[in-house]
C-alpha cells in the first residue's frame, strides 16, 4: 500500500501512528459531540431560549476570565519534551512536566479567584438579573485545580490518545446523566450550573491522574521531586514560545467568547439563547477536525525537529486536502436540514436559529479546512507571525461585530465569526507558504 501511494517506510510509520491516534480522538469527539448535543437539548427543553441565554452568558464570563489569566503550557511541553526525549534526557523532560504543573496550578487558582471576586461588579455593570453574581461565583469553582494541560501534553507525547478519548467520553456521559436528573427533578438553572462545575473539576483532574500512571510506566519516576532550576537554559526560547503560543490562543478565544457578552448588550436574552445553540452545534461540527489537529502536532514537531522539511510540508498538504473533502461531504448537506433538525432536537421555538447555525457552520468550515496550520506554524517556530495574524483577525472582529449585528440582526454575530476565521485562514496560509521560501532561522531565547 505504501508503494502505491508513494510513501517511504518512515512516512508509512508516521501515517499509521497518525491514523491510529486520529481514530481514537475522532471517535471520542464524535461520540462526545452527540452526547453534548443531547445535553444541550435537555437544557433547551428545560430552560427555554431566555434561560439558555443566561446560562450561555454565565459560561462565557467564566471562560473569558479563565482564558485571560491562565497559561496553558501543553504546546511548549510537547515541542520541548519531544526534543528532550529525542536526546534521551529524562531529567530535562521531567523538569518540564514539573514546571507545567506549577503553571497550571498558579493559573487556575488565579482565574477562579478573580472570577469570583469580580462577579458582583460585572453582573451589575452589564445589567444582568439580580441573582447573576451568585450564579457566576458558583460557576467559577469549575476553574480550580486545572491540571489537564499537563496531562494532555504527556499523553500525546506517549501516543496515549486512547486514554484522553475514553476520559472525554466518560465525562460527557456524566454530564448527560446529571443534566437529565436536573431536568426530571426541576432544579432549573441552578442545577445546570452545578452540573457544569462538577464536569469542569472532573475534566481538570481525571486526565492528570491517568497521565501520572504513564509517566511512571515509562520509568520517569516521581518528577515532582526534581528541582526545576535550569529549565530556561535547557530549553532555549521556551518562555517566548510559551507566551506567544498562549497569547495567540488567549486573543483568539477571548475575542470569540466575547461574542455572547457583547450580544447580551445588543439583543434580548432569547436571541442570545439562539446564538448559543448556533455556537454549540457549530462546535460539534468542529469536533470533526479537532482530532486530527490534536494528533498531528506531535508528528509535525518530530518532523521539523529532525529537519524533514519535505515530509513536513507533504503531511501539511495532505491533511489540508483531507479536511476540505470531509467538510464538503458532511457539513454542506447538514445545512439544508438545519431548520428541521433544530425543531426536533430543541423544540419548535428554536427553528428561528437555523440561519445563525448555517452561517456559524460556514465559519467552522473555514477553520476545519486549515486546522493543521496552527500546529504547523508552532512547530516551525513561527509563533510570532501566528500572533500577528490573530491580532489582525481580532481587530476586524471587534470593529465589525456591533455594526454587523445592527445591520443583520443577531445573525450578524455569526457573520463576524466568518470574517474572523477567514482572516486567520488567509493570514496563516500566506505565512506558512511564504516561510517555505525563506531560509530556516533559529531564533535566540
């Protein structure tokens, strides 16, 4: 088979590993996506559009605070951890893990504390209902003890994507069962917020418990006993990489999550509920591409680190074509059935969200078609260029959001996402293929 599609033995090994990891993550994301839609349907039936809109507002607030104040070191751990393991330097690898744990704990504690302390002021300033501050404070507890980024790095480096897949499905099932209980017992919004807290804590801690097991199985011992001094010297440029890779994600995700907060000021909570449905359905479609994005980063890091530029670009181009084909086959037909699907899943009152959902799916297609570009640029050390592209897209998104909602109504919020994602697509494509014509430059720390 390898000879028929012109793959070398090494390419075949990479492809086999990539497909194995992809299949695990894809299966878990697909199953979790279906379960999440079921959970969303329960919430929609229980809370109605306005109640669902309030839940979306509270969730957006907590996630924005979390994203602004917490750095995720998993990308840096993968990039520099792969190098350490390639050099057979176990102590260097373990120091990276310990530093990552410290970053996780500091960030999650800071985010939870600030979110709770700012809840009252934010709720009053935004004009949300009187009891919103109490909801926000409870929701904020989900941010504590978030050790998942370290776990993600460890399990992906060791190709244990199956563990992450099983944990994700288990947590999604837990939330579905708890949400069904809340619905049947009539606990309303308070019950669903408490379920979100339980889900958040489980999602933060369970993967880390499993990752410790595989660290020990590989013979690396108790890495928390090692000193972390010397991390910068052992990993040149790690602080710059950690900051740039996170700042890029911080800007992109914060800007996108501001949509719900901004929309709550411009339209009624009912339409915020419709928009939440659109975002969640689109996010479920995005799960089709996230598995490959997660599985491919370690492979790209290995190829670039070993100087295999030809194989690196070959892998990038192949994945781009595969994801584009998947989008055309799966997502485009789904758009035509959307009004019927929304009515059946969430109730007749939610079919008004069909246009929002379809426009949001267009935004997702733009991301899916080029989802491989972010890890490719990070593997190349082009984190600064990626940051500038994200800044440009963010400025356009914020500048156009309110005017688009004013002209087009609530659907304008989804159009703003199309503009934002289109800018990211164009910018990353330009930088990636412009970089191919430039000499490789090793940046100083």
